[in-house]
């Protein structure tokens, strides 16, 4: 098919405009792919679940009979091993689950105010 000469600049302009719109949309417009949107939604949901479970962790720590000994063990651990110490204490294991949650253990350190020493 032969396109008329007068139509070629319009087609080229439409193609360049479409490319510019896509680049501007993904760069500055906040557009994301479906995979990125799912990943952001999953991260947000995980953060909200951890925030909701944080009081459970703090309460388990508060009511634990061996609280003093476990807190001493956690405080003695190096900063990067504290999460493992909270998990070993059992405070990051949500009732009804079999394994401790690493993210909950990290949040529990902050909730118990066991931050940097």
C-alpha cells in the first residue's frame, strides 16, 4: 500500500509521540508493569501483617517465664545475630505456625526496644 506523502509526517509524529508517552509514563508518570504492581502489593501486605502481629510477639516476650534469661541472651548477641536469638526464644513464632518469621523477629527487636547497643 502506498501512503500519500502528506500523511508520512503525521504517522512519524504519532510514532514518536507514542514512544515519548511510554518513556515519560514509566519514567515520571508512575506507570508500572503488572509484575511490579504485584510485588509492591505483596510487600505492603507483608508489612501490614508484620505490623499486626508485632503486639503478639511483644506479648509473648512480656509473659514468658524465662524472659530475663532470654533477653540477656538476645542483648549479648551481636546486632546481626539478634534476629536469630529472638527466633530461638520462640517469640517470633506465631501461634498456629510451625516456624518463626524472620521479619516478625526483626520487628520484635524494635518493639522490645532492643535496638543498637
